[in-house]
């Protein structure tokens, strides 16, 4: 009879094993992460010279991945450290059963036989651990260490959360939204140049000495009330906005959480410090890429000025400051002085090095295991069971409710061969982990209607075999072959693993899935004897076939806007470029979204060239300011410059400034000359905003052309 005490013992034993398993997994990940971090630190002198600062910053993501994912790649070069915890063997009255003296009752010294339900119970090992030996309880050292680790994680998370809340709430209480129009204008221009759609709030605070960025979901840039030299303000804001653009606060919080989980790992503290330094160096690099030599000197002066103030207000919490540690000043200034744009060879070397590090960090793992797994392996490892508990994947997907129209064509198609042979009709087709093609795999699917999974255009009759298997959870489901004459043949309707021979006839042959409020799992399909070179064409979806037809039409000079927009995702980028210019030449009206989508999915070099040629020949109207502003991110520099040239007197400063980050200094100089030749003038603030994108020679060449208009009074 199983009593409440025995049930409690069961959960105690299971909890003990789970805690130790969690800690062993964390310890394994921690050692693996330390090994990966040590490898990166070892090659750092080389990567600092060859790779960009941004590369050196994001390479720490490999360590983060190693600290999070328990993946171990076994190779002949991999060495895995296996640590096992030894558990006491179950025995009768503290001895091995083999040692029981002959004649002693099998029920034990006390003469009381243990009930079968307890003797054979899988938790009996934990009962042995709870027994007294020599008047003292047996201490499970592994469990004690696991509990200490767990308490350390809780305390670390609480302390960091409290520190962050106190710091950010204090800043928010003491800051006010800035009313300085110069700040707002600079932020507007920089956000446009950096493609930041959700602009952060900009506030002022008396209690800080340098700029700081806080907030994960609602980012706030906090400036000191005394901003200093206004000429430095755009560079300061540029620095902070690059942090916002790159989501550096999320990156920092990721490492802070990992630091809480692996609080016992001293190597990780060094890695976090290096990562924070690399974060600022990468940001400096992005700012310097847009500055002239004088601008770089000014940027260095900003760091020096900031170092003179009381820096370090937010050093204990994840925030972004212009200069967090004075100790880092020398390294930051050194980066400014030694800044050089990376050559193609160095970029290639960086990519190769990245690939090597990916392989090495995947293989360099330290795996720790416990032989206690053997006793509960049948019930599944803890991580598998934990994943099942929090799973938002297949089981949740399959548990969702399907809403279908039982009077609609999709429902009726299951029993109508004529509808099955026609175009696909469905009101539900959702998949969980779907990989199509010659070897189709889908772990979960809802289908009400028909869905094409293969189309074969054959010159002559060919024999193949269709292999399929699936599990039907609800509704009805079948795999069907439709021949060129429209005859439908069921290949598999019960889900059992089958291999059915079929003859693909001359013409268009189709394999379809047909469901009626169907929920299926583990669909697997493959085709034996299907060689692509033996057929005119093979497509693995109706969309793929349709996109091929549209491509042929585009090549022939015919284009339909609705069809192109519907199948935009499936078309090649070069074909979309041709379709775009054909539509514009036809005088087809494209909405702003349609025009932008076609540019995004097209070949940017071809699209830019086609647009410039068509406008110069008068075949299409020049683009509007709004159109150029929308597509400037995706065009090549030469095309963007040509489009701006064509605007002539219609070119505004707003568009000029908007496009400046995407032009070289030479190109921008020519556009500025054209702008001034057409009667355009600059205010002092406008010239101040655009000059960082010009080199020294261009600035000196342009300055005497037109007198600047005075800055408007506030």
C-alpha cells in the first residue's frame, strides 16, 4: 500500500534528481562557455587588427549561445569531461544482498519483509539516502551544491532587478522632455539616416553629467541639462542612437541574465567587461565612419570632456553611456586615432574566421553527466520534460480550434474529384515545421480543402513511387494523385506507411493533399525514381509554378500588376526589376507601398539603372521626393545620385539631408553644388547638420559658394 509519506518521498527524490541535473547542465554550459570565451580572448590580438570593432563586439554572441544551448558536437577532435555522481547501492540492512549470510531470512535482520510496492519502487534509492547512518543523516553533497547555486541565481536576479528599477525610476522622476528644437531636429535627421522608425524620447536631467540611454521597451535618451558645445550634440546623439538601432540594451541584459545564472564563473565577469568595452568601440566605429578628420578630433574631445565629469552613475545596471569607465578612455581614444575602413581582404578574413569560430565553439564542449540518469531515463530527461511542460510548439499547435465553413467549397472538395482536380481551394492550411520539396516533412498540419505539393510536367509516361505516412488526429485526410486528364487517385488515406507506384502520364501531373477539417501529425512524403532531368519541369507548389509562368510573361514584355504583387515573394529579383520598369512604362499607378515593396524584393542595382535610363529617356516621369526618400536605403549610390540630379530645382534640403548618409563625400558634394546652382541656400544649422558627411576638401570647396543664411532666432 502506498502511503502519503511514500508519495512525498517520491517527489522529494524526483526534485533532488531534477535539481542536480539542472545544475550539472548549467555547470556543463558554464565550462563550455568559458572555453569558448577563452578561445576568443586568445585570438583577440589578431582579430583587433584584422576585424572590425563591430565584428569583435558581436562575436561574443557565440559565447552567449554556448552558455544557453546544451548542444554538443562529437568529433574525433572533441574532448568531453564527464563527471559522475556516485549513488549508494540499494541493499538489505546496509549490505549487498550477496553478502547476506546463509540462513539469514531474506526479509532482513529485523525479520520484517518490505512490501513489494516499496522494494521495487523507483524512488527507493532516495529512501536509502534519507536513512540514518551512525546517528547522522547522510548529506547529498550534489543536491546541497545545486541548492546553493539556485539560491545564488535568485539573489543575483533580485539584486540586479532592484538596482535597475531604483536607478531608472530615479532618472525618470528627475528628467523632463527636452523642448530644444535643435535637439529634436538633430534626432529627426539622425533617426531617418539610421532607419529608426520608433524614435526614442529625449529628456534632460540635472542629476547626470553625461548622456545615458535607458529602457528596453520604451527607450529614453537622457541628456545633462548643460549640453555644452552645440556642435558636439549631433555626434553625442548619433552615438546614443546607434546603440538604440542595434538594440545594445537587449544584448547587455542577455549577458546580465547569463551572469546571474552563471554567477560562480569568474571567466564570465571578464567576458562581460570586454563585451561592454567592445560595445562602445563598435559604436565609436559607426560614428567615425561618417566624420571628417576634424570631426574625429571633435569626437575625441567629447570623450575627454566626458571623462572629466563624474562618470559611473549607472555602472552596476545595464544602461548605455557615452563613457562608462574612465579606465576605458585610452582604448577609446586609441580606436579613434587608428580608425581605418576595412578592405575587402580583411572583410573576407573576418568571414572565414567567423566560420572557424562557429565550428570550434560547437565542438569545444564540456559535458557533465550523472549516473542517476539511468534510474529515470525511461521517464525522460529533465530537460525533455521541462520542454514538454512549457512547450508552445506542436502540442499547443495541435490543440488549437479549427473553424471551417461546412457549407463552403473547401469542405465539399474532399468528396468531389472534380474540385480536387481543379485549382486549390481551402479555407484552412496551417503548418508546424513544414519543409517541402522532394522529401516533404511536416510535424503538424491543419487542412480544410486541397493543397498542391508537387507538379510534374512530363514529356512521356514515367513510373515513380510515392512514399507517405502520417497520423490523423481529427477529421479526414488523404494524399491524391491527379493525372493530366483530371482523374483523381487516392494514394494514402489511412496514414499507414505505404509505397505506392504510379505512372506519371504525358502532360501535367499533380500530387495533392486533401483534408476535411483535418488535423494531422508527422506527415512524411518522398518520391522514388523522380529524376528532375527526366521531366520538362517539376514544381513543389502551385505558387512556384505560377511564378515560373509570370517570369516567362515578363521576359516576353507582358506584365500584370496584380499577379506580380501577389507572387512577389516567389519571383527572382532580376525579374521583379524588369516588371517594375515595364509597369511604370505602361503608366500603371503604383501605390507607395507597392513601389517600395517592388524595390525591396528586386535587384537594387538593376532597378536603379532601369529607373535612371527610363527617366532620362522621358519614358517615365521623374520620381517624387517621397518615392526617393522611401527607396533610398535599397538603391546603389550611383543610382541614388543620378535620381537626385534629375530633380534639379525641385530638390529640397530635407531630401538632400535624408539621402546624405547613403552618398560618398564626392557624390554629396556634386549634389550640394547642383542644389546651390538651382538657388538653394543653407542656414547655419543646416550646414552644420550636413557637413559631417563631407570630407575636409569638399567643405573647403563648398563653403565660399553661397553665404549662409543666419540661424533663425528661437
